C-alpha cells in the first residue's frame, strides 16, 4: 500500500509540474495604472468641453475646413477625459503624448493641403484587447501582465491610415469573458447614465460614454 501511495504522489507531482509549466507566464509585471484617469481631480475647474458633443463626422469636417485644429480638439477631449473618467472607468490607458504628436502632424499635413483619410486628425479610442504599439494589452488579467505590443494590430493600423488619432484604450472584462467590465487590473466600468449599473458588455463601455457625450452617433 505504501508503494502504491508513493507512486500516486509521484504521478500527481509530475502531472502538477507539467501543467504548471504550460501555464502562460506574465509578459511582465502588472503595470501601474495612470492615476489621473481613476482619481477625482483636485482644485481643477471643469473643462469647457467645446468639442465633446460633436460626432466624428463633424470633427472631421471642422478639421478639414480649418475651422478647428486637430491639436485643439485632441487637447479638449483629453482634458474632458481626465476630469470625468474616474466616474466611469471607461478609459484605461491615455496616450496623451503620442496623440498630441500625431495631432501636430495632422495639422502640418493639412497646412500643405494633404489629407490622410476621412478621419484626418479625429481623436478616437479602441478597446484594450487590440494591439496598439506602445500601449499595454493585459485583457484585464494578471496572468498576462505588462505586455506591450511592438506593432499595431491590423484594424488599428487601418484606422491610423484613415487619419484617426488613437488617444487611448478602453476597459474590457477579465480575459474578455464576462458581460460586465470587471477584471483583475482595472477598476470596474460603470454605466454613464447610472454609475450604479454595468455598461452591459465590453462593446458598450466606451460607446455609451461617447454617444452620451455626442462623439459618436447612435448608428455607430
């Protein structure tokens, strides 16, 4: 009996070691969050939000017709996000420096009558699950940790080719496997109409916020 028990313990130990070896290891330490996105602003006046209630189509037209610059619009919307995001936890990574560089480039191209595409200079966000070069992709899971893609995913690349400026990435549920936006890394996202409720699904976390604020139309 002792031999049998010993053999079973050995088999279990070997099996356990094997399964542990095939579990994916984190790509890096879990990244520290950008506190400015999740903490209530102190001693700061509410931003004007001059462009918040305009759709992507309207923003593209303003830029194309030189009624507003991409830099002006990007700064306005980023300021609005910084002031209000702590209520919703919709945006999880803000790519402010790169977005402003891209906005300067967009304005420079337009000054020479060059348009990249229909979204020239328009700020947008994408879900955290899509690879954006230089931004963390964790799927809201500690087992993935601090993975930073070296290149953009195809869909992100196409958006950039159309002239869009990625200003940040938005919340997702743990491993994309929940109807609520809850996970191990980011604070739970809230419904912008009633923050005591869930936004319903990963697809709607940022869409609801921006439809409410007029950045996207209801047909988006």
